[in-house]
């Protein structure tokens, strides 16, 4: 059965002096039902983070334009996009005397298949209905503590070092990049890509419930509104991409007399 996509991108500057996140939904120039979603959370002083996040989007767009879904690996393309963005961000440090870094999370949707890659703590969630199917694992100090059993996921949300990353784009070491894919797509599946300015205020269950109950645009607006209310005037930049899949019912045949 054919599937349609209800999609939305949304941002809020939060209580920061500037918006250093960048995000995009990029359709393949040749169509074919291929769509790339990207969120990048830039870091690195005044304008440095902006430049880094913009580089992630630019590299992703360029690689998508040259990507052949029939002959190339989606996972390889995504991983190479993040790696190339890292090298470009790293090189820019010598030109603008800043210290730019960025996270990256990318999702490539193809007919019947989805692939993803991420580096840092911008997240990818997959829900079926309101149930969590998958969530990316942050490349952060507190996530390491959670995996080691030293703190709980709830304690991680309020840990004083929750913003410390163990890898990112633009650093001295090659970035750690996690890649995955799934081929069991169906109507009722939804995907959320977001920066930590959003997910830090929600449980997985609340995110899934909101996305299942509302359109992509309505869910984005509601999640940002709740995050802002819960940030108590100390909110980070917020970036949200939501893609909801819905099956198209077959057209009814005209009645014959």
C-alpha cells in the first residue's frame, strides 16, 4: 500500500543569544521518494557553531544530489557525509580562528527502507504509534555512565556534566559515527530528529504520545512550547524534525449501474 509523509521542521532560539542549530528536510533532486532529514547542533563561540552546523547541512545536500539509491549504500553515504563535514569544519579552524564543532543526525528515507547515522547528542527516535521502536545512543559522558550502570537515565537528565560530548565534528580525533537501517516501514511509523534543547525535557513515552496524537506541525509546536515552559528561562536552542508515515487507502471503484 502506498505511504505518504507528513513532515515538519521547527526551531526556537531558546534563551541563547543566537541560533546555532541548523536543520533541513531535503528531497532528492530526482525524486523517487528519497528524502534526507538533517539536524546539526553547532558549538564553538560566536558564529563558530553556526558555521559548523551550516557545513553539515551543505555537505549533506551535496552528497544527496550525487547519491544513487539504486546502486549505492545509503549508510555509506550518510557516514561519508558526516566524515566529510568533520574534515571541512576542522579545516575552517585555521581560516577563521574559531573553535567550531557540531553534532549531526541524518535520516535517509527511501521507499520501504530507512537509514540513519549520527555523531554527538542530537537524537533520532523511531516510534510506531506511540511506542518507542528505536532511539540513538548519545555520544556523551553521562550516557557512558548510564551504560556502565553508575547513574540512571533519569539522573542523566539533571547531571551537571550532561552537556559534555565524547565525540563531535570538528574535534582533533576522528568522530565516532553510528549507522543503522530498517526495512520494516509501515503506516503509523514516525521519526523525530532533534537537538538536546528539546529532548532534555521529555521522557520517551511523552514524545511518542505527542507525535502519535497530533500532526507533524502540531506536535512540533506543542513540544517546543512544553520545552520552553520547562526550561525556566535557561533553554538551549531547539531544533525539531518530525516525519510521520501514513498508508494511503486504495481508491474506491466507481459503482457500475
